[in-house]
C-alpha cells in the first residue's frame, strides 16, 4: 500500500497543527501513523481534525513552511490495535455463545426487557420472578403470565372470534370459568343470571330480565327485572334495575338507570338516562330525557335535561329551547340570568357575538351611567356615558352632571353629543357636539334652544357655556354682553360738572365691569327734557385717564375749550363704551 502524500501542507515551528491543501486526511490517514516533511523527523499523528487539518502528538521542530511536500508513514500501531480489539471481541462473544447462543437470556426488567428488538429497545419480554413471563411495551409491563393466571392491564379486543353458547357465573362452575347454564334454554347468546326471552339475539344479565318475552328480538336487558314484561318489543336496551320493566311492545328504546322508563308500555325510540328518568312516560315517542326527570304521559319529540329532580333544559317538538322553563315559546327562552362568555364581560365589551346585559353602553340603566375614561379616545364603543373629575381631556367643560352620547360610525369616524348639567336640580342643561374625522377632532359646537338665547352669558377657558346674549341695567346705565366676549355699556343722561372756563367733566361708573381697560368710549352732548345744550359747552369731548380712574369699571368724560366756557350748570351727555367681558 503506497504511503499517503497527496497535496501539500503548511507547518509552524512549535505548533502541533498541520494544515493541508488539496488533502483528504480523513480517507488517507490513520491516528498513530507518522507525519514527516522537510525537517526529516517523524511525528506521531494524534488526531485527524478534518480532511485538511491534523494534530501532532508533539510540536513541529522544523522551520515554519507553507506549500511543502509531506509523507504519511504507516506504523505497527494499527496491527497492535487490531489484535487488541479482536481479543476483546472474542472475550465478549463468549458470553453470547454461552447464553443467547444456547437460548438463554438475562431476566431483564419491565423498562429494559431481557429479550428485545433492535428498533424498539423498551418492548419485549422479561422474567419478573420464577415461572413468570412479563410482556412490556414502551418500558411498561402490560401483561404477566404465571403458572396460575394471565394478568392483563390493557383492554383485550377479539376480532373475528365468538364465545358461543356460554354463560358467566354458573353455580356449577369454578371461579372464573366459562360454562353453559342449562336452566335458561338460551340459544347462541351470552346469558348472565336468569331469563333470556328464548330468542337467540337477546342478551340478558339479571334475575327475571326479559322474563315474559315471547317474540321480541335484539333486546339487551341488564339488571334485576329489566324489560321483564316485554313481549314483542324489539331493539330495546335496558341497563339498571327495573329499567323498561313495564315495556310490552315498544321498540328502539334505551333506558339507563334504576327505574328508567319503568312505566313505558308501547312508546318507541325513547332515550332515558338517569335514575327514574322518564318514569311517567307511558306511550310517548322520540323523547330524550337525561336526569331524574319523570316527564309526562304522552310526551313526544322532546329533549329534557335535568339536574337532580329539577328540569334545567327542554327542546320541544317545535325546536324551541327553554332554559329554566318547561314551556319555551321561542327559539330560545331563558328564565333566569345568563352569565359567562356568552354575554358581555363589561359595560364596554365589544366582543362580536356576545349578548348585551342591561346597563351595557349605558342602555336601560337605572343609576349613574358608565364613567367615560377619556373624552378624546376614538375607540370608545357606541353608548351613553357620564364624565366626572377622573375623565381625561374634558377641557373647558365642567365635569359635574355631564352626560355623553358616543356614536362610532367606523374606526376613524366618531361623533359625540354632550348634555351638560343633565341632572334634576342642576342649572339649565346645555347641549354640545363635535365630530372626529380625517384624523382629528373638529371644534366643539353648542346647540341652543329658545331659552338659551337671552340669559346669563358664561364661559370656561374661552368656551361659551351660557346664553348667547345677556342684557341688564342699573343706576349707572345699561349693558349688553355677547357669548363671544363683547360687552357694550351706555348711559343716555350722564351729567358732567363745570370745573372752570376750559373744563367740564364727570366720572362714569360702568353698569357692568369690563375684563380689561376700555379704549373705545364715546359721548355726545344732549338736550335734556328741561333745558337745551349750553352754548358755551359746544365743544368736542374726549376720554381722559387721570391717576385713580380705572378703565375697567370707571371712565372720566371731559369737555375742553379754549377758556370760553361759562358755568351754565351740568352738561348732560349720552356715553357709550365698547370692550370685552372676558
């Protein structure tokens, strides 16, 4: 065999790593062989890392080189290793020869059977004790065969086989044996106890079960007196003492439970599950009764489910379903309160398909409405809400006694209607609305009725909250206020007093104060009812603002001349002031 030298290698002085180029060390090199290159030394190969990397047992002592030729030198280590492994194989196989080779196996356990399979190591046979064989699957014992019995812990299925003409529990048989009871006269059927109706397709278990049967076939009666009085009825199944006991000709009935369908005589296709279930049924057909519910004579095409002796659910012949009532009048009639996930879980639950409770979304509530969490939220479900101090973004609206109707037209189209002061004993209710569209809320708009046009104006944070126009008067004159903040005050008979030849003046206290200094004030001389305008006062007037006179509650009105005025008594003027009340 030629020495392996395909490709070139790179080595580094003091390193144990050999890196190949164009090599296949996995196919051409063995651990224990020798590596040699330009330095002429032999190095034992300790590991084959990959097709291009070797690990030496000792560091390379030559100079660092790349792209160098090399040679892999075979050694005797492979022969020694082979001899050692063959010796071990012979030693190990001796036990196989002496045991499995002679048909003898270890006892094993349920988890690790002594006899198993290559692809299923936890399935097989074990020896739990002397004279026992255990059968395991998935590491668990499923059956145990001993000298006295076969014990099986999993169901047994018989396919294609029969137990013909056998009975279980004959008094003449030993415990556990299968034998034939000659006292019953049964034909090809399994009988336990007495009575089989002398029909081959009937199965009875229990004293006097199917005792009076003459021609009824394919019946199953399990329990003392089950189907005892049956004569011609067929395809019936009765499980429980006295189940279907009085049945004579009814077919296709199923009774499970003590006295279930006990008094049925000719009724057919009934199913009764539970003690005394369907006890009162005598001739009705196509009924299903579950629970200790007696039913009524003549009942047909009805499903009844009960708990204890109380009927809880009924489906009548018309398909109407009743819960808590025996007389459903619609597709679903419920007597009582519905809870659970079929109904809404909160007043704002919007889960599709759930039933709304009284009070959800503020409907039909008899107390306070659901508190709105955030006025600006656009995902609030349609409904009636109220706002209080905890409501976010309430803005200029008072939180007290507010009610809001929200209508969500879509995920991005919402309308809101506020009713402020909506409570008995509160001030006059006020109506506002706004709309969310195109990604933002529109302005808040107020809706007015006739009683809110003229009254007391008010505002909150610049938003009008009272009447549109307010008008008033007092000894200082008259005033009008508008909802936008404009205020006009006037007085038609205010007197100015003569001061000197160049000055006639007087201070006017406004009938209603302004929110800031007023700069728009005008006045004109007027003729009083008793005298004409003094000739020397016929000069233009102007607004004076001396120290001590505020322009929010008082204005000083002055007539000036070149000194030609004479004291002709007070001058009467008509004055007007225009400003803002907020």
